[in-house]
C-alpha cells in the first residue's frame, strides 16, 4: 500500500500526533506500506516536493508541536489559477498522485484545506481528511485537534493578566485568535473567568461594555478582564458593507479591534485599558494530553477507513465516537457559535457580558 500525506494551512500543536496515529494504525496491520510526505502543504503536491518517509520519521513526534512536513497556505479560491510557470495546479496534483501510484492521500488541515481535499475527491483521487484547526470551526465534527491545546495557552495568558489587573485596578483586554468564529475565545474566556467576552458571532455595543465595567465598579471590583476575539465586531460596523468597513478601519488606523475598544474604554471611563495579544503562541508548543488522545483516535480511524477503502471522507468525532463524514456534505461549511446556545446562556447566567 502507498499513501501520501500533507499538512496544509496554519500549523497547530497536534499535526504530528495525527500523522503518527495514521501511520501506526496502518503499519501495525499492513506488511508492505510506503508513506510519502509532501512538503509545505499543497505546494509539495503541486510541484512534486516529497520524499519516502520511514518509521524513524514518526518516532518521538507524539508530543512535538508544529509539523515535520512543513505547511503553507494555498487558498482554495486560487486553486484553478495558474501556478509558477503557468502550471495547472489541479492537474499537477493529480499527476504527482498517479506518478507515485498512491492508494490514498491523507490531508490534514482546516476549512480551506478541506475544500481543496473535496475538489481532489471530485477529480477522482482517493482522499481522507483529518480536521485540524485551533478555531474548532469545522462543520461535522464536535472537536478539531489543536483546539484544546490553544485553549490552554489562551487561558494561561488570561490567568496571568488577572494578577496584574487586580494589582493595578485596570481594565485588561486579551485578544484571542479567531477571525470568523469565536469558539476559542468563548472557551478560554469562560475557563479563565473573563468578565466580558466578545465574539464575531455576537456584535457588541460600546454602551453594554461600559455598563458591564461600571457594574463591577459599583460592586467594589476595581478591575475588568475582557477576552476579545480578533474578529469581534461592533453592532454599528456589522451593518456596513465589506468595502465600507475596510475604509472605516483604514481611517481609524488601529492595529486591531482590541485597541479601538481600549481607547473607547479609557475615553469613557477614565480607566487605563491595556491590550495583550498572545498571537501565534496559541499555535505553538506541545499538544495537550486531550489532543494527543484525540489525534491518536482520529489517526487510527483514518487508517481503518483507508484499509476498508472508504475514501472521500473526513474523520471526525461525534458524541465521543469517531465517525466518517462525507466531504461533500461538510466542505465549505463553518461551525459557528450560536448566540442562543446553552453555553452562552449559561455564561450569561453567571454574569459574563457578551456586549450585546
């Protein structure tokens, strides 16, 4: 059996653990196995940058963050555009797949990666997709690997901010990754006791933020912690077109939404508001134990799907069980935080403000 593997899009802590799970699941059940690794995501598949991997490549990587194959972003919307030297990217990927006589291509990545995986399925290639993203926004699976590791890091950042915020009676904003979806900010905010959580799915109102800060002051609490998703948006801005919003943000010239909120809070309350951005640390370091277990399970399930010839699927986890979900049913969909979901209601019941 010959399989190819690639990791595409932003990296995360558990990509290596997931690849290891696939290879161990196959190698322990198949005598004659060859694994070809394509380097730097779809670029490796397009331009033929690969090598035959050995068992040594997968030894000792369960706890290693990042990806041994490297990664890059090759946007789905540009896949039909000519590549370097006018190369047809889709045809080049198919050519390299058939050149190596692969039985299956295992693709690890997020939403954009998944859409290209589905495109390759439509082109007749045998593919299996494993859901990777710290945003936990892939439709059809309850959990993506990388999410809980990122939650741990974001939590640690907010935890550390608590002590200095309390010491100086300041308002602190911790900006958490998440442009379109707020799962990471929601979980990190609740787990770390943030007082205000702002998500892309729930447009905020400046007055509501100020009211929440003043309510804490009246209760004798001199500091406030805000967990803000980088894609958080005000109610006023949410009504603008993309063109209008882009022009407004260029005029305001803030590095991100958190700095705009900090200035607004300082201006309206007189309190110092400081911004902390953990940034790409949320993608780094070793995978947490939960992600190691999740990746081992998903990898093993992917190996079984390959051996059973059940291609064209994403291997997800639903209600605690691994499942095969057809790519055609999930590719291109986002799993958003629903403003009326139980977790939001439960958080609000505890006094957490969402700025709405």
